[in-house]
C-alpha cells in the first residue's frame, strides 16, 4: 500500500470504526494529509451509504465524508471478525470509534483490551455527551448536544420559538477537536512512547464556543442571554440589515469602527455624538443605532452600500445562500469548494477541509471506497491471508462487499 511521502501523516495508520459525520470527517482529514485509513464497516455498511442523494446505489453524502479511505467490511460481532481486528491492532497508530459509550467495550474492544494489545496506540472515542457524566448513556446527535449546550436557545427571535441551526456545526467542530487531540497525543507518544485514550464529545465542542456569555452569567446574576433575532444588543451595531437582494451582515462592535461606519453612511455628524461613541453608549441607545443603519440600507443600493463599507474597512458582507456561496469566486479560488470525480457519481462539487499548508500540497485525487472493496488487500497486507482464506470468510458471512 503506497503512501504519499510529501504529506505529514504518511507514516501513520488509522483504524476507523466510525459512522455518520464527526468520526468520518476526522479520519477523512487524516487521509487527506497522508494517513492510511482503514474504514471498518459492519455487514450493511456505514449508514451514510444509504443517505440521499443516491445515484446507482452510490451516496454523495458517503463519498464526501470518506474519500481516501480503504473499506474492510466484516462482522465484528462474530468471534473470527473480532479476532481479525485484534490481530491487526499492533500495526496501527490510531483507533477511532464513535459508538455510544460502552458499546465498544461490549464488542470486546474497550481501551483496556486495546491497550493490552498495543500500549502505544492512541484510541479516540467520539460521542454526544462524553464517556463520563450523568448524560453519557443518553442517545444523542448534533442538535441534541446543541440544545444541552444552550446554543439552540439563542437561535431565533426574542418573541418566538428557538430554531434549528440548519447545519451540523457540532459534528464538524468535534471532528476537528478529535483531529487536534489525536495529533497532540501522537506528539506526546513521540516523547514518551505511551499511547492514551481520548474522550471527545459534541457537547464539550459546542460549549467551548461561548465567548462572553458564560462569564457574564457567572459574574452578573441579572444577566439574561436572549434570542437575538437579526441583531445583537451586546456590542451594537452587530446585526442583519435588509438590502435590495440580500440581508447584509454588519459587525462594527469596537469603538474605532464607529467613525468609519459614519463616513460610509455619509453621517460624519454622528462620529463624535456622545450617544454613540462608546460601546456602553451604543448599548444604551441601541434602538436608535439600528434605526439609523436600517434607514441607510433602505435608501442605498446594495452594491453601493457594500462598496462604501469596504472602502472604509467596516466588516460587512451579504448573507448568501449555499448555492451562491458555492459559486463565489473567492471560495473557488481557495479550493474551499472544488470539483471532484467519483467512479459512480462522476464530477460534482464538494467542500474541502479548511486546513492549508505551505509545504504539503492538498490530496485532490482521493476516492471513497466501495463497501468491502479492500477486504482482500487489507487482510493480505496486514495478516498475510491467502485468497482462499478471504474467500472462506466471505462465504461464512464474516466479510461482505457491495459495488457502491
């Protein structure tokens, strides 16, 4: 199995026992950076293989999360399937799983077992609520973690119900937290020779995103964090303002932005108005601040408003749809959105990892595996199995494969 030596993780082998989003996104990022990732799938495959859009049995969702990996499809609940994984463990640097807490142990691969087989391995467990604590046994997904973290409560309008975020931010953040934790643990292993068990969860990932709210609640018993709707009164002006074609997101929270915004609006008379010159003053007069800006956007063509804001270096931008963002020249230039080619789906757009390295060219030709596509290759390489042994395992139902 050849690896690209120009990538920073080309010496590392990862056993990926994850499904859905957070785990596969983490291991995909490792594959993009050169790691050899063996994706262990149950006989029916990763659930993502069955999520639309599906073409000729192939899921675009699965392809997006699993490019660059090799698929080993076996029945972990069988004694022989479990023994195969145990025999492979000494060859791996990382084992990552996102079963519900306790499941991996009941399967016979808890950290105590894994560590006894390979003391240097870094095992990463991803879950909704963590491996410990009162909520640990509870079933959950991204939006459930967001609800417990107080995040959902802030979305929507003050006089209405909260709303869903519309994208899986918690899964993505958790994937990157797991990625960073794994690399940190590998650096620690370089110094000490010791592996360890990582406990990474969505709830922690969401809660770490609070900026000034947690300390405000703790230090000020009267503090109320309410749903902001289209604006934030904490450090005005921060908000969404209706323009011709889009809402415009404007963020000018610090005092040095206020004179710039006044120049952009042609209202230099307000630059030194004591009602607005400090954050505290704008907080007290937030209604008037927002009214002035809303009136300006209502009477100024959108392109002109954005041009004047940019010229005066006031942070602002249009609220784009996903389709508009996908076609924005900046995202295309950076490869944030790029064309990929799949063996079944053909050419289509995918988002790229946010990581950028000056010395490591991005891996652009990765393919997502068919179910069990690499069964023979993996078992021959790692365990020396013959074609006859692999065929017997297929006949016994311990291995499986499918052309999608």
